[in-house]
C-alpha cells in the first residue's frame, strides 16, 4: 500500500501536520451534551443559557430597526479594533455599579468575555507557563489555557470562595518546581460552576497575596450584577487598578447572541490586547456593539436586570426546594446568592460522568464535575443550572435525577461496591493542586 493510500485509512489524514498545541484542543463535556440536552423531552439542568424570554423584544426590535435606518452605513461597516467609543463609555457606567472607576480608553471590547480570556492568555502565556485557577473552574477558560499549552494549578475553594492559604500553597509549590506563574484566574461572584461568592475579607487578602508575589489577577465577572439578596459586590478591580485585568460581558444581562464583552486593563496591557484583537478579528462587530449601545441608551437596562434577578431567584428557590425534597440525604449542595449554578456533591462512590448516559436515558441532563478540573478530579460532583428551565421543569428534572441516583446507589449496594471515585471530598469544594513534577 502506498503512502497516499495509507493516508486514506486514517480517521484524520492531517494528523501529522497539526501544531503541537492542538493536542490540547478537545471538545468540552458541555458542548458534547447540547445535541441531547436540547431535545424537548429532556430536562436540561446542564447548560448555562441565559433566559432572555423576559426581554422586551418589541422594544429591542424597534431600536435595532432605528439603528439600521439611521446609522446603517456605520453599523454594517468595519470598526475600531478597540471597540466603539460610545459603548466603551457606557461600559464604564456599568462597571461603576461595582465600584470601578475607569476611563473608556482602557476598555477593549471583545467578542464576548470568552474572547477576552483568549486574548489575555495569548499575550501573557508561553507553553509551560502556569495559570492558577480555583478548584473547580470555568470549563471555557480551562479550554483556553489548555489550547495555549499552559499548566493549570488548582487552588481549593470553600463556601466563602477561594481559600487564601490554598492560594499561598499553590504559589509556593509552583515556584519551588521552577515554573512561572502568569496570572490567577478567578470568578469571584456567583462562581461558575461552584455557585459560591468570594467573601469581602478574602478579597483584600487575595489581592495582598498576589501583590506580594507579583502575580496578575484575571477577574472574570459575567454574573456580578445578578445577585439575589444585595447590591453588587465591590469588584477586585475597584481596589487594585494595576494588578487586575477585569472581564465583563453583556451575555448574561442582555443577550448572549450579541457576543459583546470587554476587558478593562492597565494602559500598557490594553495596547497589547488591541493588537491581539486586530490579529484575531480585525475588529469586534460594529453592529453588535451599536445594538447594545442603543439598548443601553433607549431602555431602562437596570430595571430590566432587576426583573431578571427576580426570575432567576424564583428558579434558584425552585431548585433548592427540589433538591431538598428529592435528592438522597448523602448529597451535598450550596445555596447560591446569585448567578446560574448549584454545585452538588454525590453520595460516596457515585461517578457523575459514568452515570450521565443513564440520566439522559431518564430524560435529564447535567454536567459532570470532571469538566471543571484540569487534573481529573470532580467525578463525585455535578453542576446543575437553574437559569433556563421553568420552576416546574426544574422540579421535574431534579425528580428524574433523584431516581437515577437512587438506582445507582441500589446497584452499588447490590454488588457490594465500596470503592470511592476521585473527586471532591464531602464538602463539595476541596481538591488537591495539580501535580507540578
């Protein structure tokens, strides 16, 4: 058989030509779920899709029509690599709700905050550099770090967010191994996936630790305005202008389909981000930016967020009630004070990833905890999302999930299985750091 013929027997005949960094590019466990979770008969407690049913679509549609009629030649044209000046000014108004005082010149508009994570990693990280992340952490960010061949070191969380002593230990261990830490990636508010919020005393301590060790902080805050019980918490960036890059998004407070996010960065970093943005996309879409800007100008967006908070609070309450009513007593979970997610610890020995096909057969979907770790942990946990289904569907989904769990526990008891799976301890948060050897 000649070489050409042999190539046709491969699943991918280009496998020998890809860059080394593509070896870290794998489909996320969440994306793999979408095909089945989107079926109407399946109650999806998996994806974190914002519920935009409460948006005044007639008002939005009219505003977009006016935008095309009055400013179409600009909205449909190329724009600035840094983003629309008017929108950047409005973004500073949004961030002021979290105590951030910033200049529009230091804002870079991105294609969602996901692209902002990519751009920051692109300009800071070489292969083998370390990013410290909470354990667990956002699957989309972990995918970015992996694609740029970064090493992720996890630091433990508890009910009050990132544990300062765990951060210190991760820094010391990483430096002792001779590795370079480029930044701490953190989601301080209504964490995805853990649902917890970094306490006020810890915020100052985390900043002090990072300043002491000269470590940049990448603060990802897409859920910060969606707190159920209090005014927005003061951002890390509000107390540390030079050591923090702040990421925000309109995906959770307006529309994920617009794909408009931003990065607020120190001046020198901002210049690099703009160059990276121009290399990646030339410019963020002018139409999406101007549509968001028009919405912010013509609509009571803060009042709209309050309505969203009420809707998500009702769904959170439905989730809490259903977990209490249906799940086995050996399960653990937190009560989130905002955002979209609940982190559930499973009974000893239950593997969330192995159980998922049986759950889908029972017409309920979730995300296994392993999706949110870079080191293989989390099999004993799952993330449940309450943002999209109605309260009635949430309750039905948890009821189905409880039935699957009970069947798994009965099987283990029947066959005398006693081994536990790798994952979080019963607290539902703790996990060891990645191996640095």
